C-alpha cells in the first residue's frame, strides 16, 4: 500500500505511474493484497465508529445554527414572525443550502478516491475548484432570495409571513456564501479523515452563535433579521477556523488548497459529479421542504406551517446524524476504492447499514417517549405542542427510514453512483411521495399528517431501490473504474502542465 502511494505521488510530480497502478490491480486479482481482505467486521466497525461519532458533532453543530435561530424567533411570541422564518428556512433550504450541500458531495467521490490512491496534491485542486464553483452558484441564488415574498405569494402563502420570510432571506445572503465555502472545506477534511479540526471549529461556532443570536434578536431588538445575520456570522467564523488550521497545520501541507489556474482546470470534472450529486440530494430534500409550503394552503395555515416546520426541523436534525454516518461510509468506501481494496469497501457497506439500524431504534424510541414535550423546544403555543405530540408516531417511522437513507446515500456518494441516486430520488419522491401526500392531505383531509405520510411513502421507496442497487454492485469493477479515472486524469494534468 505504501509503495503504491509513493508511486502515485510521483505522478503528481510529472512521472508516469500508469503501470504501477495497473499492476496493482493484477496483484489484487492474484490475492497479493490479502491483508486488506482480512479486515474483520469489528475492525471496520471501529474505523467507522471513530469517524462517525465526531462527524455527527460536525454536521449537527453546523445545522443547529439554523435551528437555534428558529427557536429564538419562536420564543419572541410573534406567530407571524415564527411562521415567516419557518417558511423562509424551507425556502432557503430548497433554493440554496440544499443545492450547495448536494453539489459539495461530489468531493466525497473525487477527493476520497484520490486520497485513497495517494494523489494528495489533487485534493487541494478539487477543493479549490469546488469553492470557486459553489461561490458562483450563490450569485443566482441570491437574486432569487431578493424576490422571496413575490415567489411565496404566487404559491398562495400568507402575505404577512411572506414579507417576514423575504427580510429573513435577504439578511441570510452573507451566510449563503459562507456556507458554500464551509461545505467545500468540510469535504476536504472529511475525505482525509481529519475530523477533529472540524469538530472543534463547528462546536466553537455553535457556542458563539447562541450569544450572538440572542444579542441580535433580543438585546438589539432586530427580531428575525438578527437571527438571519447571526447565522452568516457563525458560518464565516467556522470557515476562518478551518482555513487557519489548513494553512498552518503540517498535516495539510501535502494537500494544501492553492488557488491557481491549474486547479480551475478540474471544474469540468467536478461538475460531472456535482450536478447529479446535487440533484440526488435536492430531489429528496425538496420533497420534504415542499410540505411546509403546501401546509400554507391548508385551513389555519399558520398552525399547520408551524407544526410541520417543527417536525421537519426535528427530523432534519436527526437526518444530519445519519448523514454524518453516511459521510463516514462515503470516506471509507471512496478511500478503499481509490486504493484498490474492493473487499474492504464492501465490508464498510455492511457495517454502516447495521449502524443505521441501531441508530433508528435508539432515536425513534427517544422520540416516542418525549412526544409531549418536543414541541416546547420550538414554541410555547399549546396548540402547536399538542399537534406535534399527535404526529410523533409518524416521526418515529420517518427517523427509522432516514437512518437507512443516510447510510445508503453515503455509500452511493463514495462509490460515485450519484447519477443513479438522482434518478432513484426523482422517481421515489415525485412519482410516489408527492402524489400520495397531496391525496391524503387535501382529498382525504388528513392535513399535515397526510402530507407527511405521503413523503414518508417516497422515503420507503427510496430505501428499497437504493438497497437493491447497493446489493447488486460489483465492488471489484468499481475499484477498477476509480483507478482508471485517477490514472486518466493524472495523465491529462501532466500533459497540460507540459504544454
């Protein structure tokens, strides 16, 4: 393994190492790499757990910035502001944050497999082109956010809530650019298994976010505008912390991000994975965010919107726990595929699915036990709290399904199956989930519960299809494809450098 990585590093210096990489594949077929195949379940379990636990802290801390701001606004006691921020949060996720988060997932394939092959310099190039690309994507998103109220009114939303949503989104724009940079840096560290710098910076940003948000919302009297500004400040503080570590840490010298024209040449390859990766993630996320917008068309829209927002933010918070598990699986799978160890990659797949099941049992049990107090975390309104308690059993089913989705989606990103995942999510949610939700919510008048059950049916369909795709995957073939791509890209970069 070490010899292979040394050979791969020579490639970054302009030497042709196509032969060593290909000969490694032959050695694997002859069983020379038997040590990798001897990785037991428990060894893989320890590796994944040591990554997944701190990654949970990273992803949850980053997401909690928005949850804390929503909670602060909820405790203002102004229902129109809370409803407006709830809609704005959904709108911002649909049109902005989900797009950036999904596109950044391309780095899990590119950086993960490249790091496994020992092509360290390329990590910085891929991350550089990702930052530039995502920042450019932020520009049209910002224009859309300026017209948030007009767009929401076209969908029949409450005028007061729409106006509050527009103000919130406009002051959230600085945070959008910070989020784009943050997600690129997160994948940069994640694919190298450098988790603890992210843990420290994310938790530190969250701890600072609470007093910053409180001061802006209550002390300075900025209300929901202050909650949006606080998110932007906290995202950029997180970015600054990670950038300082990368710049001064000896462990990042080989993979350091350097902005150059050479790095920008990787943008086409990045987009090849980023577009389907973004669609894969967005098709799923958009279906859930659509619930909050559709709730605005139900009788008593402020109550229905507030309740669905509570449910959505709670399950999304849990989803980021499973997303962290999937991110760890993505790193293990991509690293091993890039390093030519398909059996180890397959072992990681088995372990992460089992961990997903364990997570589902634990979290769903907690939800059902705390169903009568869950709503108080977001609002003091008794109607909201009681409504949340009545929909809690559906939340338990949702978190169970989400646990498996997080694991299977991470496997897809690590293996580079984003295009397949995009088609799966499109069919599961928009051919099954949304139609069923509209039928139950409006035709059968189950209201918010009906909308939630519809999207849940889409999630179940997604799990079934992704599970089949994963079970039928030829990991030997995928490892060969990963190394072929790395070799071809290295030869291309060497040629461009010589020209």
